[in-house]
C-alpha cells in the first residue's frame, strides 16, 4: 500500500530548480529510520479494540463488547475483565499518582477503577443524565484533580475530585462528609436507554454509537483462541461477593457547557507547554488549558480555573481553530503545538502561541485519522485503513506500515516494561507503541525515542588531544580558566541550548526547527525578565521574537533602544567537514564552536543577558526592545510586515543596536560604521526543447550554456562592471577615510586599496551556474540558470541599479541573436548603510568599548549587507550603531564556526556599559 504525503506531480519537461541546486551534502529529506518491530499481538474476544491506557504493570483495552481487558505486561496474558459498563468502552485514561483508571462508555457513564485492586470505585453520571449520549472523550488533570469529558450531545463537562471542592461537597457521603460518593441504590442500572436523536440514522462520523454495528467496527469471525493456544486466554470473571460496590457521583449542574461545539465532541486533551508540562497559569487559582475536537470541524481552546468563587466562570472559551477538513476525530498537544487528526485524512498543526496554522499533513487522502500519539515531537498517525505513519519533528514522513487489517482505532506510547521494571522514568529511550483496531487485535511495537539535541552543557577537549569527549564538568581547557565555566554560567548554558536548534531558514526540512528555536528564545527572554511574544508578518515564514525589557521607573523619560538580531543560521554543510558537531556547542582552546555561535545566536544572548543582569541590579535605565527574526539568511521575508503590523507594541525607538559582524583581525576591538548594499539576481537561458545528446544534436542547435557564458562574460571588463552609468553616483572617499584605511593597513599588513575595494567600491559576483542536465558530460542542457549579485555602495540607488542591470542583460542577450529565451528575476535586495560617527549613540558605544577593552576601538566598514539596518533606521526615524563581537577568524557561514569565549563575555560587558552610557543620568 502506498503511503505518501502528496500525490506525485506529473513529470516536468525539465527538472525543477530545487533538484538542480540540491547540494550533495545538504539533503532535502531526513533519513528514514527502520520501521519498529512487532513484539507481541494480543486478541480481543470477537470485539474491536476501541480504547487503550496503561500503567507500569497493566495494559487496559476497552472493547466494543462493554468489557475492559486487563493485560499483564510481563506475560501478555489477560489477568481479568473489568465488567460494569453496558455500552462500548470508548475511551480510557490512567491517573498514575491516584492509581485510578477512568473509562467512558456509550452507556453515558464514566467509571473509576482502582489500578491496584482492579475493582470499581465510582460511577460518574454526567449532567443531563443519559441525554448526554455516548461519552466519546475524556482527560484528567493531575495538577487540579479534575476530569474533563466530551459528550455526544455536544456538551463539555467536568468534575473536581479535590477534597473540599464544590463538587466533592455536593457528592460527599451522607455517612461521612470526608468521603466522596453515595452508596449505589438497590437495583441501580447504568444502562443507556435508546435516544430518538442519538440512536437514529445516519451513522455519525468517527467513533460509532453503540446500539448498532459500525461499518468500521465489525465482529471478527476469527478463532477465539490465540494462535497455537489450546485454551481460551480469557479467564472467567465471576463477580465476587467481596467486590465493593462503586459509589455514585453526579456532575453538578454548573459543571457543563451545553453546546460547547456544533457537533459530537470526539476528542479532548490537556494543552502542554513547550517543556512538555501541562499548561498552567500562575496565580493563587490553578488554571489549565485544554482543547476539544468535534464533528463540526473545529478545535476549541479552553481555560479552566479550579476553585473559582464563581462556578459559571470556571470554563472559558479562548479560541477556535477551524480545520476545514471534516470532523476532528483525534487530538493531542505537544511542545507548544495543537495537532488534530481529521476525517478526510489531513493532520492539522497549529502553533499555540500565535494561534496560526503552521502545517497541514496529508496523511491518507480521504481516510479518517482516528488516533495520534507523539514522543519528543515525533508523531505517529493511525488511520482507518490500518496504516500507521511516523513523522519527524519537521513533519517529514519517516515510515509507513500496514499495522492492522482493520481500522486502527486507538494508540498509546509508554515506556517499555523492561524500563518500567528497572525504575526508569518516562524519558526512557525504550518505548512501546500499543495500537488497537477493529480486527480485534492489540499490537505492541518496539519504538525508540528520537535522537535528542545535546543541550545543557559543553563538550570539551582533553589536554593534549584533539578528540572531543562529552563531559558535564570541565577539567582541562586551554587559554582560559576552566573554573569559569560552571552550570551557573547562564549565558553559556543558554547558548548551548540555543545552538542545538538547526534553525536553517533556507531549507524547508528545518522549518519546524526554526519555529521551535523561536519558541525557545521567546521563553528564554521571558526567564531573563522580558515581556516576550512571537509575531508574524507573512504566512508560512518564520516568526519574529519580540522581547521588551522595561527599565527602572523614573520621572524622566528613558531612552528606548531597539536591538536587531536573528536566530536563523546558514546550513552547516556535511558534518564530516567539521571538527566538531555543528549543532553541539563545543569548547576548545578558548573558543566556542557551533553553527550560529557568532552569527548571530551568541551576540543575541549576550545582549539579552546584559539587560537581564542590569535589570536584576535595578540598574537598567533604558527600555530595550529586542527584534530577533528568523529569515535573515533567506532575505528577511516577512520581517518588515511583522514590524509594521506590531508597531504599537514595539513603541517609539530612539536608537538601534546591531551586533552582526566581526573585527578586522583577532586582537583589535572595532566599531562598524558602514555596510554595502546588494542586489541578488537570477538569470535563466531557456532552449526550445529538452536536454539533448551532444553526439546527436551537437552543432545543430544554439546551446543555452554557450549563451549564458557569453552573457556573463560581457557584464564585466577586467575589474570594472560593464553596466552603463553604473558608477555615476558612487560617493568619493573622504580624506579622513583614506587616513583611516592607512592606519588599518599598518595594523593588519594589508594595503589601503584592499579596504577600499572591499568596503567602498561596488562589485559583481557570479555565485553559481546550474543546468537541467544530469551531470553527464554528453548532455546539452535545455535550461541554464546563473545566480549573480551586485554589491552597491553610497550613493547608488537600488531601484536604479535594478533597472540598469535588467536593461543591460537584455541588451547583451539581444546582441547574441539567439533563438533561445531569456528570463531575469531579482531575488532580493538590501540598501547600503553609513552610520553617523558624530552621533551620541556612536560616542557612547566608543566609550563603552574603550572602558571594557582598555583601548580605543578601530572604526571599520564591512563589505557585506544587512538589509534590516537601513530599513529600521527609516522606519523608526533614528540612527543605528553596529557593535562587532566576533573576530575575523570566526568562520561565519563556513565550517567550524566559532566565537572567542573572551569576546563573548566582554561583548556582554560592553553592551552593559553602553546601556549605562545611554542612561539619562549619564553625561553624553
């Protein structure tokens, strides 16, 4: 059976450009791990497996035949059947700390069982009694001891088991008010009466009603015995006179929302925060959030407050997510996302922070998604066709297999029994995926927890060896005192976690990694003392992290400084080209290695830590606004829209601080006061037909590759760019700048002309030439693409340069008189930037650097481009200053990227001094 995310498109006449430009050391898909082995198969007795739950000793399976099977996890034998329900057992959940099993049924009751004695404790009846219909879903919050459940009559109900709560008091024993529940009256029967609406045709979507067979859940005609077994595995379970009668509980009238949805509530789940803990709102009252999914195609987010003085305000509706993909049949919350399985085979993923749809997975077109399970962002999707699909943290398909011959109705992931017996916690790498289906079978699959990011500590090299060994302590480190790195070093610890996210914005494979990096950074800034949130500008692009450190209150207006940075990184390339793991922060010889440590995660955290430390000392006399984007390496798409859409939240800005460049060498601290701009263009030459063989058609047609070579050659003459009037507006260098270049030449041993060429003169570069051929030396490609860029300088105008480039390219191609066609596309642009060295911001930064390093900083320019700096200056009407923290040997964008630990720490100190210099109390 084919299992794919999308239907393959028809074969194009030419390979797509994504295929042409795919690097061999940067695959576009994550490798698929082996499929999990099946370790055991268990059989129900002629009845479908509708629901599953487990603790460290038992697996509980709810059946269509009204029983709950209790399977011993050591022997995989049925220990007993739990009887009492008079309808199908539609959902199960275990409370480990209370040793309770909750079971909900088509008989409109919820039963609570002891997992220690396997005996009934309570029978809970919903408000509206049997008019509630089938109870399709439930979830229990251990933090507030409250059970939530969704009903067929569209109501959402709850019950608080906390001693002393209103629900407890209303259901307290008449004999002992400290005990919960009333004795079951004589002849009490929990059997649902036929309902005119619920039991009428047609059959509802999703899980079936219990009064008639479902097309998805049909009685099995297979043997009642396990294969190879001579006797039935199901023990007789006669009721003992010693078994206690369960006490009866009733949901109070205030504990329900009668029309929570416009359809049956098929699924419900607690909302989990990024750190996998249930979401809880701080305060004197305990608050949790939960989500519910329904046949009305909606997912609703709810907030519930325990022990509220106003019962009617306990449950509040916060938001509605529209799936538009049929009934929502399964749901879970994981790492700040809401994941919903829908009736038409789609899986919807929403970001909880921003309430935006971040991904739609087409698991099986038109096939119901009946169950979802997840572990560490790895998702298992169970469908009505019996298939299970495994998706990676970036939602790429990592495996698909036919698990059952019927619909896979339920699934859970639990620590393996071996891990449980050894006392291993829930984070054990050895796990069991348990699935249940309409083929009357439970299956146990051995799965492994996906590889985790290495976070929380550095890897260090031992003295005299280049080998890097993981260590939680530092013993021998060259070039700085090992005792300086301790678990209490907040900035280094945070950087080790930040680096672990492969937040590569230019590869769709890492889209989820980028989003998780943004969520982590938002949480980190909050812990540092900022008010932080995620903001979006363009749908489908990475969010911007907005953090606001509010300075000490004073009678005078505080300066408001905006720091701009980015959390996305360039691709690391093949790991084999690195001396360390690219996404594991590694300390070696006084440097910290890892992708993004210098560009730009390290400087970003240094600024945040500087503000946090000043805030803790009540010495932050400025307001710091941090805008950290996730698309800088991909052209900053959506950044401007995000800023403009949230201008009111950002507020007025007096100055902009950037730290995204490097010293001129490894020893002299610097201030950057200028950047070149850039125009990136893509040129295509397209032939009249597809690729051809040079031995057959060579010489008979004008080759696109030849046209491209001729065109590119005519764009320059020696070192000069051959675009007409290109140099007309280039600003002449001042005498002061020439003198500065001579000083820099004496320090670095380079020539003044080398600085002029790199910083003050425009340049043309050809970055790549790709073709539609397959790399065969006999192929004449039918299409050729070149990527070029023009670096521009003051006072060149980007729109004018774009027009001149397009006109020149078209004119050159027309002069070739080629039958082929030409296409030119401007990929992205950035304006040049020159700072005002006489502005108080620059003077304050100069003083801060000199005070910290003991020398005056060198004033330098950069040949690269940062599009957001000139744009932010224009948008907020204020100047920017640029503090480089890294050294010239940091290898940004290259393998073995690094940053000096000393530079990072002193960089943080410089930022602290800069904020102090900007204080209203400081004399500028």
